[in-house]
C-alpha cells in the first residue's frame, strides 16, 4: 500500500532565550509554541507534534493542553504528541485527553506512544523503574483496546481489572490515529506490528541508513501477520535558514549546549564542531538552506521508503524568532522542493 508523503514539525518546548540573551519564563515559552504551531499551519505543514517532558529545560509537561489551544487557533494541521510517555501515565486518561483533542480539532488528533528518553516521569508519578518494560507492555495492550474497541475488558498487574467498560468521549469518526515511537530495537518494531500501529522511527543521530533493516522487518512482519503495513515515519532534528552558512552559525552554539548537557548526564564526550558538521553531512541532522535540507530529506525518503518526515525544529535555547523563520522556510520552501525532487 502506498501512502501520500506528509511533513511534520516537532518540538519539546525547549526553553529559549529572549532578546537580552536570558532564558524566557516557561509560561512565555508555552505561548510561543502555540504561535509556532500557527505558523506551521499557515505554511502548509501537515502535522505538529509536542513532546512530553518533566525537566527544567523543557516547558511542556502537558502536551494535550497546549495542543487544544493550538486546535482553537488553526484550521487544517494535524496535532499530536512527540511522544506520550505511556509507561508512567494512565492509558485511559491518555485516550480521553486525545479523544477530547480530536473533538476540539474536528478530527485532527494523533498520538505517538513511547517510553521516552528521560526517566523523570517515573519517580514524579510514583512508578518503579524496575517495572519499566512490564508497565509499557501492559499499558500499550490496554491502549490498543481503547483505540480499536468500544467495550473494554482488561486484566493487568498494575491496576484492577476492567470488565465491559466504556470510555468517553469516543472518537467521532473512525479510530484515533496511533503510532509507536521506536528508537532502534527489533523488539519495538515487532511490538508495533503486534498492535497494528504505525511506526515512527526516532533517528536523532548517525547514518539513517542503519534503520533500513527495521523498516524491512516492519513490512515483512506485517505481511506475515496477514495485513498490509501501516505508515512509517521518521523524527529527526533540523533547522532551516536562508543559507547553509547561516544555518550552521545559528545552530551550532545551541546544538553544542544540548549535546553537552545530555552528555554530562549520559557519559558522552563533549561535542566538537567536526561532530556537528558530520551530523549535517552524513548523519541525521537536517540543517542548512532550503535546497540542502530538501535534498537530504528526499534522499531519506528514497532510502527508507517512508511516508512522513517530522523535523524537530526546536533547538535548545535558540530564539523564538529564528524558530519561526525556520518553520516558515520548511513549509513554504523545503516541502515543495522535496515533492519536486521526488516527482
């Protein structure tokens, strides 16, 4: 089955700097995210995703609330998470929040489920990290029922059983569009197949070609399960400016801050400008002029055969005005160029 090619933008609500170089208050950052989504809608982009985090450097801990505000300000763009940390949440409440968003947006809601790359939500919401795998598997099983069945029956070790329950509000037309975010393990790919969900590959560094076996596994396993594969997407970081040189000048200081901050937590070595250049030229950083970014995305689409590309446009503390410009260039310049190259 062939799916139309779609383009999305993702943000984690990174706390940005103002004109004076100081970090903005988180409430102002959240309002800026709404403005960025409105720009994405006006620029013709298909999807806008907001990630869930519970850290000082990211302002959005309740993506569905922000997405609801965006729904009231936009007309056509699809809205979803990037990702929802299902392991430390209640699947019923997640479904209800997104079905409410679907009602407010007149059918534009999606959800991308995952385990996230940070663990702050576990102690915050009272979950034991030693149950990491078990929680995700059982909660995903329940969410799959919520997304595809009207009457819910479920038994799991983390909650009391559900018998002949109905969850409200329902999705008005069809089913909630659901993806599983995958960071690169065969088990995660097969889990997406088992629950008949769309596959979103989080390729945040290195050569994207290494994910080709996961795409092939997803397609073959779907066929063996007796159904056609669903859509496959890729989420990767990027930034668009008027020229390659401008993009590199704008992005590198913020790229370095993000990578070094995470590196201190995870034991990575300090990032160099050569590392940054390698990610642009041979890795999974889609940064440069509209022409450069378009060529790289077109190559990715051909290589992996994906039907959606989602660029994480937020880049650490980079200023809101530069993010707005990047969004507009992505929608009005990059997307048409990619379509032209692939045609």
